């Protein structure tokens, strides 16, 4: 799934006191570098990871993410980007 807005993502991190990529990554089960790339729109993630991130930030998944094309998701899975 693809991030809707990096600005919204960052604002939610601040409002939930998850002020760093590392804190969010730890809570969601992925790497801080992956969170950084996701926030900048450089990576997509699996629906499962999108759901975990949304849970940590206490918002519906649809507030942060839109489904990505299957070719983008396949590329990220093949590159290992969605693995925790």
C-alpha cells in the first residue's frame, strides 16, 4: 500500500508522541529506514504492515494509505522492503 501524504503521516507521528521513525518502526515491526522511505513515498508496504502502522498511530488504515498497484507491491516484496 502507498502512503497518501507524508505530511499527514508525520503530523500523526507527532500527535501520538511517536516522534521518531525508530519508535514507529519498533512498534510496527519494521526498520526505521523503511519507515523513512515509506514517508517519502519511495516504498510501498503490505496491507498487514499498513494496518500495524495505522494501529500504532491510532487511525484507520485508509487515513494513511491507498492501495498500490500490484507491480509496485511485487517489486517491494522482491527487494525485501516489506520484510520486518
